[in-house]
């Protein structure tokens, strides 16, 4: 068996783990979106579509 004489293979390093802060931000953002979605479903179930949309519209009107 012939062995090639060349530069040794460079071992590839495993990719760096994701930045911890970025992971916390993504998980936190997903948690906030989930809470808002659940709150919207609860409002819809409790008050019906008309009151739900009126509440959302008045909330936007108050902000802008």
C-alpha cells in the first residue's frame, strides 16, 4: 500500500454552539408570541368575534 506524502489533513472542528444570548432571545420571543396568541384565543372564546375585534380595534386606536 502506498502512502501519500502530503500535508496532514486538518481536522474540522465542530460548529460553534449558537450564541447563548441569541438562543435566549429567540426562546423569549417565541414565548411572548405564544402568550399573546393564547390571550387572543381566550378573548375570542369568552366574548365572541364581534367584541374581540372591537377590543383589538380600540386598542390600536388608543396606541395611534
